[in-house]
């Protein structure tokens, strides 16, 4: 840390006890316990403004310390990104190559298994009773062999993803997510009043719009 940063750090710690902060703390302590008249209301407003001013004062001094660090951090991350990006690209590309190879093996196995099954069926048609056990043994061994060929590709995780490919039944989609408790209803309701205002929808069954007051201190 250079001299300028040390000085800024010192100023930050000093700011924690500057006049703005001490004034805010004093006003908070003197604030009435309840708001019951214009005086207690105005005192509350003034104490809130003082607290906000104290926060801004501390944040300003903190930024004097952290902004150079943030800039340095970004420069380091940019260097990291230049090295890491091609490595990540290689990983994704190589993984896809492994999946493609696994898919090719699966197709080959399916073809081989189908041929073995057909050969066994053909052999059974012309076999005498004494030959049947031997045919089944041969069939089982051959199937095992084709299965073993896929053993080295077993570390593949298969997952599903949903994509829109046509007209969506949104009602069923939303119902499914909500029934599984995987839908953020709170986030949906948070945006709904604004959406209703934009689309000029006055009422939705099962939904009640209520006014929430927020005190603004100017």
C-alpha cells in the first residue's frame, strides 16, 4: 500500500468519528420514542436525514480507499480472464467431443446388440433343444462385450432443459412450477402492479393491489 492509500485509509477511520457521524448519533439518541405530534414527526425526519448524510460521508471516505483497490482488482481479473478464457473454451469443446464420441459408441452398441439379437433369433429357429442353452450363453457373452465397450464413457451426466418451440401453454407451465415450489411467486407479485399499469389491466381474479407507503426524506 502506497503513501496515498495509507493516508486515505487514515482519513476513512477518522471519518467514522467526524462531525456528521457524531451529529447523527446524537440526533438518533435524542429522537422521540414515539411519533405523536408534528414536533416528534419533524425530529424523526431530521434524524433520518442526518443518518443518511453520515452514511454518505462514511461511504465517500471508504471509496477513497477502495476505488484504487477495485481498479487494481479489475486489472488483475482482466489478466486472469485472458488466460482462463481459452482454458474454459477448451474444456467445453473437449467435453462436447467426449459426448459426441459417447453418442457414436451408443449407436454402434445399438447396432451390434440388434445384430446379436437377430443372429440369436435366427439360430433358435433352426436349433435343436440341446443347442438352446449354448445359444443363450453365446448371446449373453456377446451382449456383455458390447456393454463393456461403453464402460469408459460412464461419467456422463444426462440432464434436461426446456426450450420454447411453439405456442406455450403458460397456465400449465406456471402451475407446474408453482406446484413444485420452484417458482418465485414473490418476485412475480413484485413486478405485477407495474405490469398491470403498463397493460392497463385493472383487475385479476385472486389478486388484490394494496398501497404501500414509503417515507421519503428530502
